C-alpha cells in the first residue's frame, strides 16, 4: 500500500509550497464544437455505434435514437465555455491526476519519476489560485481538498483550501507507518493503513479534515483498499484473503459509519493484484480486478453479485456518479480498446442515455460534474468544461 496510519497527534500548521519551474497559463476558450454529444440507444462502443454527428456552435447534441424518460436531462443540451491551462512541468514529467471540488475549483499535478507531486489549483474560470507539493490522493470536498502525504518520514492527513494552503493536519504515524486516503461519497475521506507489526486501522475524516472515528479493522497490517458509499457504509477489501482469515485472493468486509462491523470477512473475486472500487449511486460498490469488473457488493451483505452488463461490457473503464446521482459517466482508462476522449452516459439501472466525444486525449470527471481533458507533453495540457455534468 502506498501510505498509512497509526494514531493521531493533531496539530495545526501552515505548509510552504515549493517553487515550480515553468509558467502556468490559463484562458477561457470561446464556445467550441466539442464535446459533441449524441443521444442514447444502441451499442455505445462497438463497431456499430458509429461516430456522433457534428454539433452546432453551441454544442447541441446531434440527433440520436429515442431514449426513455429515465434519460431526461442526462445528456447535456449545450456546452459551457471551455477553459484551458498548462500544468507547470519539467521535461520528462507526467501529469496523471486531475480533479475539482464541489465549487468547480480545479487541481492538477505534475511529477517526475522519482519526485513528489506538485499540485496546482485554478478557479472554475481558469484563474490560478496556488500550488502545493506532495501527495497524489487529493479528494475534492464541498470547497477545497483533503488527502494524505509523506513529510519528513511521517504520514500526514491534511485539509487544503482551494488555493492549496493547508488549514488542518493530522500526523498519522512516523517511520514504519503508512496511510492512504480513499473516497468518501458523503464528503471527507477514509484512510487505511497502520504501522509495522500492528493492525490495519481505518480512520474516517470529516469535510473539515478532523478525525471522526478510528478503529482497527484487521489484526495485521495488510494491503487494502476501501471507500465510504453513498449511504455512509464503509467497505474494506484486503488481499490476499488468507491475511484476514478468508479464502481466495481477496476478501471484503462492511462496517457502519462508526466502523462497527456489519459483516465478517468474506471472499470476493480477485486476481492477486490491487483491486479497484467505485461507489454505486444508491449505495454499495462495484469491484474491479485487473481489467475486469467482477462483482457488485451491497452494504451489510456477506456476498456479492455479478456486475451489470453495462460494466462487464466496459472492462477497461471506471465510472463516476454524475447528475446528482441520476447517472454514471463511464471513463476509459489507459489500455482501453476505445478512444480515451469519449464518455458514455448510463442510468444507474443500466440504460444507455448517450455519449460525449471531447477534443482531448484523456478524460477525468470530478464530483461537481466538471470534465477535464488532458493531452500534450506528459499529458500536462488541460482543458475543462465546468460543471457540464452537474
């Protein structure tokens, strides 16, 4: 696991940000012809799906097959003005992570092969807000961001405002301790980790960066991922399963919002590698092992169901809840056999509502519905469409 936790010494300090080496520019672009939205129906990604027709200057979707009323309001009828920015970087750097908070403030990082991430922040309209150094796992809150980072041999969980200024920190542990943040749909974050020869510990942080509850969730420090679902239930998936007394290559366990167990550890599909979890709109989570969606897990249930067809047919994708919980945006990952500039929009029940093709090489979708495209050297040229899927 990348980082984690022991116990907590809480202090409140301000962190200085390191310099960046090249300039950061941004500009609001005029309304463009992209993304191009198409109506739903039909097979979204196969050879028969075709390419969406041209949009008008306002970005209106091209005519498509009629969908049910469940899709009303999911496919955008127009595009906001896009905003462009260059993430400051050196030659050989890569830009992998892009996100925004609930107000649409955008954060993007650049990193070298052996250096810390340098995060840069912009307002929704593209005004530079600030920078900070360290940590990959920033999670957008209603306003600002939270995440873990390493600093002078210690693991820190920190709360940042939209400019990247640190407003609160919790020291999780020193040398030999590690911690990693995970998504909490209601807000805040889940951190999993611990110290050598100690238990696996889960800690829930609120939107202000304050620790709310912390408990041991497994007797030994094992590799684990997790999330807090839409209803506040906590899911932890560990591997291998025998590390927590369960058969198979991976095991899962549900906890309530106070981290009291709702189930025992139970086997889930795995391939021995790090799995991925994505929250479902109505609660629960989908599990991805390797490049395959393998299971749906329901909170409080010691078992799993197979993935729905709209996920099993999109193995090299992840998905994000958009439109206030009324839809999912399926986002191609590296290695997908389809263009990485195309989003597919589905209802939570699996009805295909439409798609958007963006003038970008790769896409991210944030909690406020902002879609961020990236490309250019190291993927460090950005363009975003503020709240287009809010």
